């Protein structure tokens, strides 16, 4: 288990709120471009699978950009209460930071979609966009719950598996982005593709439509916690290095991971690309 200080980390909380807020603005803008009837782009795309593929690419690119940004590297770019809670369960997030992150994520999710609505007006409230709300598909709530739990399980298992290997850790954000693109392209018709209670709540609040909201609070959390349980049973909790999706080589880390990350050349490879290695703190 990691050790943590009891102090609050307001810069990281503000970054988390701003990160998910940025994600929500991006989601609203691209939804208007790709789905609103007045958009020439929407009119030019007749195939719904292609439309979802473009939306997935836009949101995956947004997520990856945030994860690898200077600010995302500082906070860890969770942007999701289910991810933060899972890292808390793994002993990588202090109780005070759990509260700070989750509160910031919900506030940021609401503020982001509210800001998009203030700027874009009726374009965002139009039924074709509907504040980018996530709701169960025509197959019903049970299918949506199972789908959300499954995609969340795979996402968290991927994050833990890749980030726990020093040579691969720098690819964690890319792996997460690839899954976001895949899920929006292929899974969205089942559940709306959320994986994120704060993301869904912000849209639901603005749309005043809470159909199936319980699914998006319980299924992502259950799926990610199950992934963490299976990962630690297989590899041990000590294999979890830190609660960041991309650990910078310099700068502060509030998660008490007991290590600093240094860029080193892969062993035995002359002139190779740097990989991440964990070295004990002095």
C-alpha cells in the first residue's frame, strides 16, 4: 500500500475538473458537427457506422491529447470517478484526494457541457445532439449495464496491464484512446458508451433526462473494480506502480508511488527510443 500525506492538492483537482470539462466541450462540438441536421458534415455522411467512427476518432484524440498534456501528466488524467475510486481501492490515492478528484470531475463534467450549451445554444439542445447524453439503447437496460461493465472492465485492465510495465507504460494513454475509438464506433448503440459517471451526469443534468442513470454509476465502477481485483490476484498489488495514466519524467506526483520516473534507454539496445523505468527516490 502506498503512503500519502493528508494535505489537499488543489492544483490537481482543478486540472481534473478542467480536463473532463474540456472533454465535454469537445464531445458537444463534434456531436454538433457530425449529427446536427444543419451541419454540412452530417449531411455528407449517410452511414451511421462511419459517423460513429469519426466521433470515436475525435473523442479518442481528445482523450489522448489531455492524457499526454503537461496538465494531464500532473493530475494523472483520470477524468472519471470510477478510475479514481479503483486506484483508491488499490491504495494509490489518498482518501482526501479521492474526494477532491471525484468532486472536481462532477463539477467539471457539468461545467463543460454547460459552457458548450452557452456558446452553441440550441445546436446542443437539439434532439439530434441532446447534450451528448448517454442512455440505454433499444436492447434495454440489462444489455446496457452488461455492455458498460464489460467495456469498463477491459479499459481498466488495459490501463493496469500496460502502465505496470516500465517499457510499455508510455503507451497507456494510446491504448486508452484506441479503446475509446473502438467503443464509440461499435459499442455505442448498446449503452451510449459512457464508462464515466461524471460524464453521464453532466449531460443528464443539462438534458433533464435521467433514464438509466443508475447504470452509468454502477456498471463502470463494478467493471473497473473487478478488473483491479483480477489484476492484483494474478500479479499482486505491488505491480501497480502509480495512479497516473502517463507518468512524467519530472514534476510532482501526489500519489505516493515511492518512485520517480526516469527516461532510460532499453537495456542492450544502442540508440533505441527511451522507455520508462522506475527508480527509487533518494
